[in-house]
C-alpha cells in the first residue's frame, strides 16, 4: 500500500497554535467537480500505485447517493469517474443496494476493502474489495440495518477482521455510539463490544448527541489513532465536529485517550454554509513519517483537508482526554 | 396580456452546461427594497401594459406577511408600492385575511387573477382579480384550510377554471403533494384529483418530503410546462429546490414528464444564507419565443431570476423523467 | 323519510338526573355481529320504509375499514349485510376509495345521501346517494384531503346543499375545528366558513383538542340541534366525549348555544375499554316528537345508544353555553 | 425434545368459527404468581422430560425485567422459580446484561437454546443454552444493538443456525420488520435478509406499524409455520395482535403465505386492561399431531393460551394471504 | 390537629403478604359523588374537629379543574360541598387562578395550609390557609410556573417553612424530580435543593420517567416518611405507581431510604380503567399509632385507600432501598 | 458606577433610517479571542473604574459553557481573562454549577451583581456579586430549575430587589414568556408576576415563539427601557431578533409600550452564519446622555454592537407598539 508519491502537506500557518489546521486551498474538491454532481463530500482516499486512489460520495442532481472511484497524482487534484462504481458479486450473490454513501477505504494484507453506508431496507454497512479500483467485488452486508459509519482496522486483530460501526435508526438518528465487531471471514460478524459512547453535555458538548468513527485507524506505537466525528444538537440543527481517540493496539475496544476538546469544528465559510450547514466529517487520513492529512466532508457539499503531526496529536490527546 | 416590452434575459454563461442558469446580477430584489420590509421574496410578475407588473410578498419588520403591487419597465428594476394591497369585495363579502403570502398572478381571458396563501383560521388559498393592479377584488377562498401554493391555469380547461394546490396542515407541514381542482365560476370548486406526489427518497431525494406548484403553467405544444418546488428534510432543516413538469394539455392531472434531477438548487450565497437558509422557491415565469425567465424566492429573503430555453427544458425533462 | 315504526326509546332511569342517559341494553351492536368484523362502531341510521336502515362502519379482521348497509325493524336489532357496499358511478367516474369509515346518512328531498371519510390519497369526504340502500351512487369527493366528519344538513339552505366538516391532516390529527361549506349541485363546493372552534382548556377541557360534527342536524324551532364530539389529549391518549350545539336556522355558521359541559363522556365499561379506550363518538340521531335517540360508537369497538328530550337538551344548552 | 406428557388442549367452543380460540381458563399464569412479580408475560415453554419447562419474563415490583425458569406437568399449572436465571459463561466471558426480557426457547439437536432481548447498551439479542433448565450458558449476543424478538429455527438450515429478529431503535420503536440471519457457530452472524415487512395500512392495518417473530417456527410439510405479532398505532397507543406466516422450508426468507386478517387480537378483559392495554404477544407454541397451543403475553401482565389445528391454520393462510 | 375520631382502618387481608394493601370497599369516593362532577380524585384529607376534613379535586362535566371542601365523621363517608372553594385574599391581593387541582392539606402550628397546582399562566404551586375549612385565604404562589405537586412539611425546619415540589413544563411533562425549597414567611422562597431524582430504568423502572411528592411527610423517629408517585412511560402512555421515602429529620434534602419496589401500582379495575388508565396517585396519609391510611387518586377518576403499618413500611424501605 | 471613559459610539450611517444601527467594525469580539475559546457571545459589560468591565460567555473547544471576566478602556477592545471566574461562597455554601452561560451584570447600590444561567440539575438563575471583578461571591440560585435569562433591575423597587426571568424547560425550550419576581434579600424570591408574553403570530411573528429579557433595564423619565430578544420558529430552526419594551417605573410588571417591529434582526454575515445561524441576542446596554450602545451575541459565535438614541427608540416604541 506504500507508494512513492508524497502525501499532500502544508505547514502550520504562522500564528496558528492549533493542533490541526486547514489546508489554505480548501475545498480541494468542489461540489460540481463531475458533471452530474450536486455535491461531493464524505470521501476516502488511500495511496495507490504511484499516487492516490479514492472512493467518493457524489450525490447527483436528483440527490441520489452513490460512490465513485477517482485517482490523483498528488492527493489534491483528482480525476473522479463520471459513472458510479458498479459492483460484481464478491462473497455473495445478494448485492442489492438502494443507495451508497460515506465510503471508507482500507488496505488489508492484499487488497483494498471498501465499506460504506449501504441501502438495504434502510442503512447498513456494505463491504466490497478491489485490487485496482476498477473492479469492485461486493460482499455480504456486515450487519442488520440500521447502521452507519463502518470503518475497518488495517490489520487483523487476534486473527480476525475488526470493524467499528455506529448502530442507528432509520432516520436522522438522534443518538449513536461507536461499537467494534469481529469477523473470521468478512462474512459473519460477532463479538460486538461498545467502544466509545457520547460524552456528557457538561463534559464535552460537541460530542454529546452522537459520535461515529471517521478514518481508518492508524497504527502508532502508543495505540490506534482514529479520527471521529461528534455531534451536538443545537436549536438550529446538528453540528458535526472532529475529534480523535487512541485505542489499545491489542484490545481496540479499550479507549486509552479521547479528545475532550475537538480538533476541528465548523468555522470556515465552506463548512458553515452548504447543503447541510455546520458539518466537518472526517472519512480518511493519509500518514507519512509523523505527518497526517485528514480528508473531511464540509457542509455535506465539498471535501476539505486538515493537517497535523501525529506525535503532537497524541500528546494533545493525553493532555486533554475526556 | 402580451406587451411590447422585452422580457428580461441573459444568455447562458460561458462554460455553463446547465439547463437553467442564474442571472448574474442576482438578487434582483433586495430584502430592504421598500422601507417597511424585512424581506421580499416568493413573488409573481406578469407582462402588463408596456412593461411588467407584479405582486410581491413583503414581510415587514414585525414579520407580518402581506402582498404588495409593483411595476417595472424591464422586469428587473421594480417599483414596489410601500403599502400592501387593500382588497375590495369580489364575489363575496367575506374578505377576512389574517395574513397573505406567496402570491401568484395569472391572466385569464380578460383580467389578472391573483392567488395566494390566505390566513383564514389557518392557511388556505385566497383568490382575487384585478384589471389594473390598482383595484383588487377579493373572492371566496377556494378551499377549506389547510392549503398552500394555489396556482391557476391560464386558460379554462373543458370550460372550467383549473387550479393546482397543495393540501397541508397548520404548521411547517412535513408532507405535501400537488392536486388539481376545477370550478365553473371561481366560487365553487370540485373534481379534485391528485396530480403529482413526492418522489421516493431513493429516486429523487430533493423532492421526497413535499412538493408544490410554482409558476403558472406555460402552454407549449407538448404540454403545460410548470415549474415547481421540491423539498428534502435534512438533519438541519428543509431544503427547497426547483424542478419542472410537463402536464397533458387536455387532462392536466396527467403528468407526461417530470424532472428527476432538479433544475436549480440552493448554491449561491443569497440562497444558502438568509432568514430561512437553503431555499429556492419559484413563483412566476415569463416567456417569450423560446425563452423563459423564472422568478424565485431565495432563502425566504430576496428574489432571484433564472433563465432557460423552453425546448431545452422540455428535452431535458424527456431525457431525465422520474 | 318518515315511517311508521316507533323509534327506539327507554325512559330516564330512576335516580338519574342527567340530560341524556344510556340505553340499559348497551351495546346494541357488538363487535363480532357480522362474521368478518373486528369491530362495528361509528355508524349511522335513519328511518326507512317500515323500520330503519343504516350504514355501518365494520372494520374487518385485517382491520380494513369499510361501510356496510343494514336494516332493522326496531332500530335496536339489526341485520347488517355481510358484504360491504359496492358503489356505482354517481356524478363522477372517479370512485376510487382506499378505505371508507365513519358514515353519516341524511335524507334530502328525494333520496338518502351518505357521507363518509373516504381514502383518496388520504382521508377526505366521500359522498353517495341511494334510494333503497341497495344501490349506492358515488359522487365526487367534496373536498381535497385531508378532511373527516362530513355531515350534511337535511335541507338545502338558501338553495344550496350545506355540509359541516373538519379539516384535518394525514395522521392522528391533534387539532380540528368545524367548518361549513355550500354547494349548488353536490359536486362543486365553496363559501367555506368556520363554525365552531375548540374550547379553551380552562373553559371546557373535554373539547379543547379537536371537535367534529356528529349527527345530521335536527331542525327545531330554535335552531339546528347538532350532536358533536370533542376531544381532550390526556397523558394516556385522546378521550372523546359528546356535546351538542344549536345553530342558527338560516345562517348555520352562527352558533346560538353550545354545551360547555359534555352530554355524555366515556364511563361505561364498553366505553372505557376496547380497541381505542375512552371514546364516545356520535354519528346519528333519530327523533320523534320531543324524543331523541343518539347512536354512538364506543371505544372504537361497538355501538351504543343514548336518549334524551329535545326540549330539555336545548334548555340545558341555553343554561350551560360555552 | 419429545415427551410423554400430553400437550394442553381444549376443543373449539361451540358456536365458535374462529380459526384459533382462547383457553376458557385464561389467564393460565397470573401477574403475582411468584412473590416478587409485578407481572408475568411474554414467556416461552417447551416439552421437557415428562412434562414441560419454560423460561418466563417476570418483571419484579421494582419493574426490573428478568427471566426465570419454570416447570409444569401439564403445561398449564406452573412452578416458576422465585429467583431469576443466573448465567454462566458459554462461548464468551462477556455476559453483561442490564436486563432480560421476552425469552424464547428452541430445541436444536442436543440442547435447548434460549434467546431473549438482552440489555447491552440498549436492547439486543441474547443467546444461552441449557441441557436441564438449571444451568444456563450465556453466549455472545447475536447482533449489535438495537434488536428485539430473536427467534431461532429448530433445525440448522443448509448447515447453519438461522435466527429471525427485528432491528429496532433504543425506545418504543415505532417501526420494525422481520429479518433472518445465519451463523455457522452461534457466535458470528451474517447473510442478513429481509423476510417480512409491515403491511400497508389499507391492506392489513393491524400489522402496519411493526411486526416481530413470535414462536419458534414449526416444521410442516408445507413450510415453517410461525406465529408473529403485528402492531397498529392507534390514537391511544400501540395495539398488538397475532398472525401467522408460512415460510419456505429451504429458503425461509421466502414467505409463502401470511395472514392478512389477524388470528387473535385483544378482546378479552385480561387483554384489554393491564400494565399495557391491548396486547396479545405470542412467544411459544406447542404442537402435537395436528394440534397447536400458543402461549401469549396479555396486556404485558399475564400469560394466556390459544388453540388451533395446524391444517386449518395453514388452510386459512392460503385463503387469506396478504 | 388531633381529634377523637378513629382513623379509617382495615386489617391486612388473609393471605396477603404485601406491605400495603387496598381497602376492600374501594373506591371510597365515586366519580359522580357530587352533582356537577365528572371525576373526584387526587384529594387530601386531615383530622378535623371530631372527624375529618378534606380538600377534593372535582373536575366538573366541562372538565374544569377545581378544589372543593368536604367533611366526614369516619374518613370514609364524605360530604363534599357542591360548590368549589372561593378564596379570599391572604398575604396578597393577586389571587388569580385559571384552575386548581391536586390539593394537599397540611396542619402547621395554628392552621391548615392548602397547596395545590394553580393555573397562573401555566401550572404553579398555589398556597392558602384556613382555620375552619370554610374561609380560605389565598397567598402568593410559591414559585414561577411551571411546577406541580407542592407538598409542605408539617413543621418548620430550622425556623423556616419547607416545601417539596416538582418543577415541570407546560404540558404532559415527560420528566420531573423532587426539590425542596424554604421560606421564612410563606411568601418568598429560596434555598432550593434537589432531593430525589428519577431512578435509572434498569434499577427501578416504575419511577424512571418522573416522580412527585404525594402525602405530607409524617414525622417518625427515623425520619420523615413520605409517600410519592413514580411514573414509567409505556408504549401506551404513562403509568403512575406509589412508593415511599424516608428523609432526614433535620436535613430533609437528604434521602435516607427510598423504595426500589413500588408499594402500590395499578392493578384493581378502578385503577386500570377510567379517564386516565393506570394511575395510582397518593395525596394524603392519616396516621395513628403505628397505622397509616393513604388516600390516592385512581385512574384520574375516583379516590381509593390503602393501609399499612409505619414500622413495616420503614423496615421495607430499609431492606429494599434504591 | 459612573466613570470617565466615553462609551463607545458611532453615528448613524448615511442613508440609514433605522432606529438602531450596527457598528461598522462588528464583530467587536471574535470567536477565538482567548486561546481556549470556541466562541464568545451573549456577554455583558458595564462601566468600571476608568473604563469598562464585563462578564463574557466563552464556550471552550470542548464546548463547555463558562463565564470569564474582562476589561477594556474603550468598550471595544477587550482583554478577557483566559481562566473562567472562580466563585467563592456568598450568602450560601451551595455553589454547585454544572455550567454557566449568558451572564448579565447590574450595579445596585454598592456592588456589581452578576446573574447567569446556572447549571443546577438543569438551567436556573445563578447570582453572584463582586466589587472588583476579581473576587466573585456566589449566592443562592434565585429559582428552581428551569429558568433562563435572569435580569436584575438597577434599583430596588418598593424596597425589594426585582428580577426579570423566563421560566423554561430542560431542553431547547419552544415556549417562554417574561416574568418578574421580588426579593427582600437576594435569597428568597416571590411575588412572581407575568410581565410580557409572546406575540400572536399574525401581530408580530418574530417574537411569537419565545421572548426573554436582554439588557439591564435603563431608567428613563418615561419608564424602564429594556432590550429583549424574541424568537420565531422557522422551518429551518429558531431565529432570534431584538426588540425593546418600556416598563412602568413603579410597577414594572406593567408594560407601557413594546416594539411590534424588531429593532435588529439577523442580516449581517456574522449573524447569519456561525454555530447557531440567525441569532441576535442582546445582553447589555451602555448609556450616556441620550445614546445607547447594545452588546449582543451574534450567531452564538461572536459579539456585535448596535447603537441608537434613547429618545428615538422610545418614540419608535410609542408609535409602533404591539
């Protein structure tokens, strides 16, 4: 999964003392970047060959939700296919899908695994794999509806695949915690454990309504570093911000540290206004040496990037843990 | 109803491939364009004498909703009266009105008919006629409460007046379909038929919560061309977009084609922010030769315009029908 | 419409000082009185030939709502058809109906008119006429959805048919007032006026949530006597009780008197328990000399009767008017 | 699993033409039948040794929900343990449980499997096995929260365990359909398929809000016979009734027939009044020759029984299928 | 406040092992016991002269809520005045009251104090005093709206009056805890402290939605014994049960013991059915030697009584404390 | 409380005819003006020594709400402490506080009194005093929960302290009126009176959902001038605007005049977008000669200022009173 391309990066702006900072050229992907799109957001990228590949959520102008493959040399300028991904059968013939959204991409051992919110009598977690971002093999849905934000770990843990997810309901779910589940074979799932719950309103209100896993966890010496979103329900609707957690390497249902303050919250114009105002929604992170670049959906309309140093982020988590 | 003034028009911008496009000088009417106003939006215009006349929704700074007459030579620069329309009795003495909003104007045979959302123990459809935009004769309300978005056809159909409307409830109605009703005399109404219902979420989500007729239907060879609004309920509130439908000339309760993608959705700054963010709400259309100019309320705050070619729009409907 | 049969009657029980009292043999119609039924309630009866006829709401065991004709010699023992009414076209070919419930029956001039809550894209008021309770001619729905409790006056008023109704929404409507509408021809309706609104909670809480017309108004020298239901929303659901109003003979949108105390409220076992506990829902009244017999649905399960003297009821209204 | 005891039985009452009928001595278990109980309902029984055993939902007087073992010689007179079941570890050490309710019991191959609604950060499906109804081995929860009404098939299907369940949310779920999932080992579950959805209101309103599996499916020559509950949301709350479905023997996600009319709905006094009025909730069925005895919770307070003939029920399903 | 009449009493029924038991002649007051009443419930009684006096909530047949004085020789057979209490000015001229309900009566030093839920722009706590149950002097409302269930202590504590109450909102409040407030003069109140909150659903579900003080606390050697109501929100509405708590004599915001199981919950027919099914709502307790008699509203319709021994109740609290 | 500093001021802009106008350099306090802050808004300032002091609501990046002291020479450039105020005991030892927000500051006689929304088992009104803005003495909460927007009068009235407040519930309260309460000692409160209620939707919709006191009332010859906020519930959430009222000097529960049109409503970019779009929320006013400067929170994110002349505002109220 390593490649020779340098990951996108921009240094901390002068005068900025935040742990993570926005890319000055945000948004990196605009709402109309493919002809059919109404909005492109909540998308995932990974190193691929001599550059990067990604799976993108592009809602079309009928506001149908689907996922599209895309490619980039530098992680910033993207060529996104104009047609959505068409699945072929993987470990199942049942590849029904009313809609697909909020993809994540995870390299495990020999292939890229895609997870997304899959419409099968309501939202649940769809799974597919690809070797080349051209042919995608759809597998059994991981869970019964209703579920969202399924995020795989990049390695088997104790010999089993591991996935974070957020059980939900069939609407604009006003609750939600992060769980982990295990599978010997990417087909049957069990050993479900609660990992992280919403915070008390008085402790950390930005994550008191619901939380959901964001990026594929990054292995560090101190634990799995995972960016996630937290939601507060204001009198004018939901506000989505980004935090991070450090999970135990061997027992990832054990949270070592978790950000009490957010790392990034809606404040830039493209985060404050759009199809759904006040949304910062991380779905992927690239890492190289000590640097990390997070891709996040902004206002359910465009894609932005934010940067940071892994050690600084972990240090911040330790000093500001919930 | 024809006049010698040219309708307002601006060609498609270079590089734009959309079927309809915004006027570059939007908004054409600002929120404070009359002294008392808090906002001016959801308004209707027609050719009149050597220019244009209109009926405008101007909410005042007490946020009372009322309708005002206005006049323009070019359809873009408007003189709106500073006092709301005062009605005189038409075919009834009962001209109670707690509030008036979202007017439409329709020329039929010998006069201009105004329809609007009229407050009579809740919202229903008010009707009035005028010959000169000075004296307005208020008639019986068309329906029992609760109803909104009453839009007349510009000709009698099978000898009867015809009106589209959207039965509602007494609040921020979270549902709504378009019906047609007929009247021999603009006083008694019946023969109610369902014309168009909301779309399935998976087919066309921008119009899956409620829809309502917008502009007076335009007669074309292929059918009545009608712009309408559709609404999706996001986790941060309702988002209103614009589509179009082609109704059968003789049996207008029969939908020939209907836009699966929207034609215009909130994306410009004056549509994304305002008293009610994320609203595009068409209320009138001017047409001349093959050109059409739609007037729409933006963010419940100002009035914008969008343009298109009738044949292109119809062609688009045929190719992208729900 | 007169007949030779005596209307059902039972004198006021000893020790009872209520204005109206229950029949001691209640319920007169049981929930399983036809083989397919789950419940029989909210039904209407009229004098017919040498006895009585009625139209009955019988929900079947799939809990589909439909209306059935029935016949009785004495108004108490009923033969209800085992098959629902099948309509033939009256003044329209459009006789779609997803469901039918809560019928009323009204003799006007030369025939019996049936009104009911008709499922046409939601509840609205269906209309049909019959001469013999065998063939029923379905006419245009009176109104757009959403409406319930349509009740005709037994005479034209100022040359027009008149109907009370209650505009509603598409669910368990938590609001509702009584309006009147007029029609020259039973096809087109207009001149809608608000007649009675819910009471203030502090004045008469049993009718503070919604009200709806019940029985066909009875002409008396002092006005139209009409039994209606009122609803209070308790912390355990809706409770339906019965009151009465006296409407002006010539301008029936004018309420002369209206019961501040209820006349009958759920207290008997068959009213307190059943498919919907705590419901008394009047749909018809027989009258003869000074006596009146009201048929009411109880707990959405069975039919009960209550009796009273017209002059006493009017006297009570005068002394206890809201 | 067979035994020598005769299953409880009472013939159809004279004059009764219903497909299924209540036991005349209902309720068979009273609300206070053990000292600590507030209510005993929604319980499951199976043949065991020379009589019957069961697992009973007994809410105590703190209204804590738990499950208790019980024994009977005749299936009607029960000795229920005064202490709830204490679990030992089965295929997991994680046997947390905030509460347990609505048990089902299913014999598969060599042991009895218990499934129930298990409180683990919300309701999900708990699993345990026992050989003797004394020692119970708790296994991994089958699914992520939120889920209720997990019901096992009494045989492996295509080599795998199969379970029906109803994905839910974290409150008084106002929606719910029946799904099937498979497991090679009672630990990891997958291949989730939608089996039955709620009915349209106009087709079969008693099951239009939510449905859930009830009894362990009974193998018949024509398919798996399964009793289930359906719910309608009246203006005074939920009403639970009982229907039945016939599922394909080899592909049980295929519904062959399904009752459009209910088989049993709340009408007896102990069903109409209690902690939750208007509930009939089947959890178990005994069968012998052609006879079937269903145990159902009534009004969330007591346990009742209903009887029928398997062939008549299947015949009824065929003739009255949704 | 002592008197010579014996308090009403009935021994524990044979075979009954409950801590508290119902009076076998319940209900002691019927819904129609005065001519105007729709229901009589949630009422308070005290020893008075050579018998007992009480203040009764009698909703009339307009379902207006008001309080009435009544008298009894034996505490069981009551003469309730047919006219509601008319207040005269106490420590204020502002004796507005839209409605009065749920009274409590408390003897302190030299007079009887009445508290009730008083309608002043919403529910709040009304206060009045009387010497004779003939003239009642209304004082300042204790608190701002919205509040219910104000219950005084029968002695000053640390020189100040003390009152329990339950802050609420303006509807069918779905939350509610018990607070204490102090006053030097029955006019100004402060030092508000939280006393008891709702229980966790998993610990004691019958009191997990809201709780409210019931009877005037009884001084015992071990603390203030107070009966209260607790509420669970079932899928068919609220269910009200009765528990008890023992508060510290000197610091009554300190709860010494509190019943985890309820002491009385709806199970008798007159508690399960009525205007609001499933309500047991204690408002007063008489005590003599070791005996206690609780008066409680049943189903918001009638008044029932329950008996117990103080020492047994306290013993039960100690052994079954939350 | 007087000082020598000039209050901040900017003349009415040319061409502006509004009664009040925004400061051209708005916002005067940015969201990140102290290192820990997520947002700074809804804050109060007063003259202090040779400049100004204030108490500021700074939500930190964990979105915990707290209040901070700050100082300024000119009322525009502020130094806000980086640590929140730590309270010492005032007239109580009970100084629990889960959170603090929306402070007001009021000089009475010899000291500054701070009121704020204090988290004690829900929102209520906290009180503290300070002489120097360094040491703050916390007193008893004024009221039981739930309450917000407590605003003191700057003088005793009839010998008693007086406070406006808005009883609320425990969430995003969808209702709310302004009351007044009195206290002899800042510890016990009573004599609660309703001052102002929300307006009818048809009269003044911007204040039809809830209203709350804003600034400390300013004594003028004609009455107490008080700025307040009003809220309308649009289909996309709450919109907060500013009005003013003139209260009787001696009986301040008597409203002399009250603005029917708003004085300031969200229209500037920093009011339309932010953490909670469309909020203008006044918390303080400085006055000098005839000039007034209002400090208001904008979009729950920053602080803005607006100016006006007292006599013009009073004149406007008289001419445009509700």
